């Protein structure tokens, strides 16, 4: 009886150890995009971005960047096209002018610029609304070179939407 009890205990321990090992080494399943991406033939997204706080802009831009870097999207064999149209307070973050920012804010702005440069290398297109640039007193010549300039960002948003881009508004 004692031997049978020891055998069952060691078998149970082996079973539990094996189960825990398998569970801990098995990759976590996908984040649930199977329904959202089912039947998607083109992955075309337009981010209408106006957030002017540099720290918040960086946090949100991580999610924008992740929207095309996530494995489920990267592994898709469809065309992927990402566009960001900037208008509103964010245009100040697109400038090389440090004057409106304190040191901590400028560090965030530089981080924002670097993310834009990286995303540009990934093929993301950027446009800035020159109407917003003018209204907010930003010198057009100080806009970083990775960003294309358009007269009215709303025209771009409407145009991309008419081309079946999914529009995500980031106020």
C-alpha cells in the first residue's frame, strides 16, 4: 500500500510538473485579432492626429506604430498602407523650434521626431496641414523633413477616406 501511494504521488508530481512546464513554455495565443482581420484584403489606415502634448503624443504614437508592427498584421499577405495626417496643436511638435518647450518637453519632442523617422523608414506616409501650421504660428521651414506639407489636412483625410482607408481620429 505504501509503495502504491508513493508511486501515485510521484506520478502526480510528474504529471503536474510536465503540465506546468508545457504551459509555461507554450507561446501565448494571439491577441484575438482573428475576427477583426478575417477577410481583410487591404490594410489601409489613416491616423488623423492632433494631440499636442508631447508626452501623450509619444504614448499614443507607440500604439499607432504597433498597429502595423503587431505580428498578426505583419504576417498578413495583403497590402499595408499607413498614413498619418497632422493638424491642430500637434504641428508644434513637428517643428525643430525648441522655444515653446521646457527641457523635459523638448526631450519628448525629440523622441517623437525619432519615432516619426523610424516609421518613415517603415514606409509610413506623413502629412501636415499648412493651415494649422499658419494658424498656430509655426514656421513652415522648421517642420521636420520626413513630413509632406499639404494646404488643408481635412482634404487629405477626406481623400484617403474616399479611397477606403480606415480613419482613426486621435484628438
